[in-house]
C-alpha cells in the first residue's frame, strides 16, 4: 500500500472520530473477510490466488450478486477478478474500485506469529496483507455486499477490479486496465489513506492522485581485459566507478504538477519556519530556486520534487588475478509522473558520459509511463465528505506517491485513478512488506462508512 503524503503535517487537535454504527453484523463480516483472506497465501508464484478470488466471489454471490457478473481470470500462477454491480443508466461510464489480492512473501521463522494465519490481538489484526492490501479490499467487498443486500441501485456500473500481481510484474493489472479502459475513473484501495499520531488523533488524509513510475536501467562497460600484472587504462571497474560518481553528483531538475502544488499549499501552514515558507513559495511559484533549494534539503520532501535515480547493484570482473572484462550496475529510477522513461535513460547517458558505457532499460519490470490524474471536483468533494464525517475538520490533501501501484497502468490507458483508502493508522503501526504486519481493528467501522459514503456519492 502506498500512503505517502507530500510532507509530514504538524499534529492537529481534532475530536474523536465520529463513526456511525454499521448495519448489524457488518463489522463482524468485514473482520471475517479480512481474517479469512489473510489465510490465503497469495504470493507469486503460488496456487492460492484463484481460491482467494473464489472466496471473495462467494461473499458477493451470497449477498445477491449474480454469478455471471463476476469473472475470475487465471493467469500464469495468479489471477484477476472483475465483479460488476449493474447501474440503472447504461449511458453512464462505470467507475472502478481497484485493489490487489497478492502479497509479498513472508517467512514463518522470521515472524512472531504465522504470517498466513490471522491473529486478532491487542486491538490489531496481524498477518501478511493485513494492511497491504487486504484491509481495504475487505472493507470494499463488505461494503459492496451490504449495499447489494439493501437493494441499492447505483446510477452507473460499479466494477470491483482486483489484480493478482501488483507486487511483482503487474501482468494482471495490465489486463484489467485494458479490459476496463472505458471507465470514467478508478478509486484505488491501495493508495491514499489517513495518518494518526501516537495518541490516535488524526494528522492528515492524503488523496493520492499521482505516483512516480518505476524503471531499472542496466549500465554496462566492457574491455578486452588481460593479466592483472599489466594494468591498462580501460579497466571497466574504474570506468564504472567514474560514471557512478557523476550520477551521484547529479540532481534532476525540480518539477511540479497541480497535485504537488496543492499539497505544498495545504501543508505550508502546518510546517513552521523556513520549510513552511518554502512550501508556500513553491506552491505559488514552482520555479522559485530558493524555495526548491530549501525543500530539497528535507529528506521527506526532496523525493517529491523530481525524478530520482540511484545505483542499487554492481558487479564486475571474472577472476582475482585478471583485469576485468566487464562491469555492470543497476540504477533504479523513480520517475516524476508524465516523464517518459526513455527521456530518463538519455539523461543518464549524458550525465555519466563515460566512453563505451551502455545504458539499457530493464523491460520486464511491469512499469509503464504514466501521467498524473486531474483533481476532479466530484472526487475531491466525495472524499472530503467521507473523511470529515469521520474526523470533522480534517484536511484532505492531494498527494503524490514515490512508489507505484496498480493505478499506474489505469492512468496510462486514460482512466484517472485516485487513492482513497479508508484505513487510518499510526506510522509506528505500518509494517506493510515488513515483519508482523498489522491493521487496527478500530479502523474497520470508519472504513466501512468511508467506502459507503464515497460509492453512494460517486456512483449516482
């Protein structure tokens, strides 16, 4: 799950959450969907994706979905799910509720508890996927099931689209995006969300409307080599070192979009001193060099300002007593939305400017060039309404994630995508991809209200 805000906000004083009691039994049903879902070991490659998808289908069918409106598409050890909630007006484009069923690997010997056996303890649900992404997937499924039982009739189709390899190659994501590219927009359960302080009070809610894309580049330098007793000036290891030193010293130009400018404006008053002033100036003039310099020195804000590239792996040589014939390095880039990866590759070549150096993009990483989504007033209003019903007065801040989600592929085919997760949690409780992942039970009722409010407002 990607829940990155542009900046960390100052702690604000808000009242306790105002949460309407969900329909009788819905809290327990949502908790059961989550705990049962954790029991499916949906890692890739594996054999549990189809069974998990079948389980979610059974929940929806029991609630009144027609079996023929739910499609499970197996794909090379994983699967995707599409469940259509029919609307009353076929002329209206559908909206998508987007999420992913897969999780990253977890080893039993590393965890305090079995990662694939949910444990409810001390107010938390523990297990792999408890946060990323089975919490909000479970809340969305429970909400859609309840709305179906109530006989709700949306104006437009609501399509639940769950991928099965978001954490790896995103093959199912690409398939879903192409199948559903006619949609009006997507609501991503794997983006956005709320942050609580250590005392459980709300700090901020981030509505994710953009995300950096991902690209790996392989750097290669070769040489005829020779005996180590007769060094030559063409040593690939030295030349690669020179190239990487130049990359380390390079900073991509600062960039902005309406999301980062809106986020900077919203957070400026929450950050005292030079950072707050720089945020205000940047929001008003994203070419303000002094503001950019100030913000670039902040480790949390800096990655939001530009494309970043960093060397992550290196190898070279073939024998301890021979001159190396080859040196290779991997450079990982997180690319500002709307910037083509090929443009970044050419920049790397120019910056490192080492004779004989080749820079090739790794093409099977599941990433794709993707723009930011426009800040739709209807989506912003619906999310603000849902968040403020829960935490009156809490600001909803547009955000751009430094990492990528399924939303990348939907934006690439022209479907605006918005991270609107209902989970609120403390930073110290976030262990997505890490050991002893957990989600607070106390967030369930509010998340159910959140999804219900947003869907009923936006699916008219």
